[in-house]
C-alpha cells in the first residue's frame, strides 16, 4: 500500500471506456425492494459522463430483488428454481425501470444477459464482445447482468463483481468502478477505521482486511470485490471501489477526487502482454485439474516458451476431457502456468514421463505431440 499521488487520481479523467458495477444494496431500500430514487440518481450520473463522450457499460445487480418484490415474497428464495423464477419476473421490471429513466436523460440503453458459459465458448465469447462493442459504437449504454434465469452452479459467475471484471477484460476497458455501500477498503484499528485511498497490490494481508459477505439481496462482499479488482488490475485496468450512495460519486471519481480505494497494480505481469485469445484462456475458463511437471519441463514452459511434452509430466490430478483448462505446477507446488490440454486426464496418465514418439504405440493415435501446445499455454510466473 503506497501513498497515492494527485497524478494517479487525475489519470482517471482520461478514462474513455468505463465499466460501472452496482450491487443490489446500492439500488434497493431497507426492505430489499428496488428504490426508484436511488436508481434515478445512479442513472443521472451515468448519463452525465456518457454525454461527456465516455463509453459507459453498466453491470447491475437487483433482478432477483425486483422479482422478490413483485412476487410479494418476504425473503430472497434459497433454492435454485425459485431464484430463477424471481429473476425471470424481476429482470423485466428492472430493465423497464432503467430504460424509462435513461430515456428521460436522452440515452438509449440495451440489455445484455450473460452466463459464464457464454464467455467460455470461443464463438459465443467473440459474439458477446462484438455485440457490446457495436452497442458502444452506436452510442448505446449496455446494461449487463448475469442471466440468473438459466444460470446454475457450473456456469454462473458467482457474483456480479466477477462479471464486471470479466466484462472489463472482454472489451478492454480502462476503468472499472465497483460501487458498494462502503467508501472503499477500510483499515480497522481497535474501534476505529480509516479508508485506504490507494493499493498498488492485493496481497493476503489486504484480503484479511476485507469484511462482510453481502446480504440477503446480494452475494458479494469486500473480499469478492478485491479478487475481481485483482484480475482487472493485473491487466492494467484501473479499479475504484467506492460508496455508490455517496452524492455524485461517479463524476467525482472520474474528475480525480480522492474517493474510495483506487487500485493500480504495480506488478509487472505477463498477463498484460498476452493477446486476446490467451486472455480468453487465462480468464474465461475454470480449471479442471492439475499437472505437476519436473524441473526440465518447468524451465521449458516458463522460461523458454516451449510446449508441454509428456516426458516432463510427473503427476496428473483430477478427471478432465480434451480441451479442458488445467493448472501446471512445479514440484514445489507452485502454479507456473495454465493451459488447454490436447488429451484427456486418463490419456495423459498413460503417456506421462514418455517421449512424444511413444504416444502412438501407447494410445493408438498420435494426433498431437504436445500435451499442451504453447499457443494454448499461459505462463503465470516471472
């Protein structure tokens, strides 16, 4: 944690493509019902910076809360089908409210519903990116939410902090605002707390300072926001966590005022240099297993940009199919890379430690010489 300079805050003025994520608690009242006054205040701020020529994408929570209100339920449902029902009812109501309020400001809004599966599949990933960029080209404000109506544990993002960060990566935003109900990360000493204005890294110590796990109408907490921020910051995207209920908070942040916690990573990450396809591999897949490699393979993969060959593999953990994303660890247990495998876990176990020329005799085919080709491999260390 370093002392922030005015230049770093002032640099936010140059942000041209901004993701604004609002949590449920920013736009609902004390009973958990959408608060039209709060939503209108948010919309006016977004419209203000949009009219200044900024490209703005809103990632919003609140569909389930809106559905709970419309259905007359006392509490947020617990089981998946009832959550999906509430989302189906609430999504139209939430979007209708946004559309009406943005229209009053002379802005056109468009709804984009996503699941993790949409961004994991390459063709759908590109379609989502192209659609959002085309909306921005036409001066339209995309309003993005997770498609809770169809999302299940295997495909859901988990919370909209992660969705916002992935959206920022997807369309190469240069600023991500995570608006919550607290003015940034707080340092607690005894009975008092103070705001941390600036972070240049998110460490284990930082995460231990995070508290709160959301509420009945929201999933995320400060830890979730820091983890989402870390993904974006590692790619050079600036992140601000701030209180969405603070007066005129969005224009104030963008004008360089010292509000919330600004996160600009000082770490020189390999990830900031990789192309879009490798970003897709690194961020939009979930790992299905682990491959442990010997020191020779570690050097070849991490230092020499070579593919991973079967001869360097010591151990395979998990059960996965061809095309899955796996972690590559060294013999000390450190994750050095991730990659998409050319063989299933069962096949890799059969050929581990063997030379590539032996693959055909062992498996009956030799479609690939590499377990992970270097084009499908992301180095994480160094």
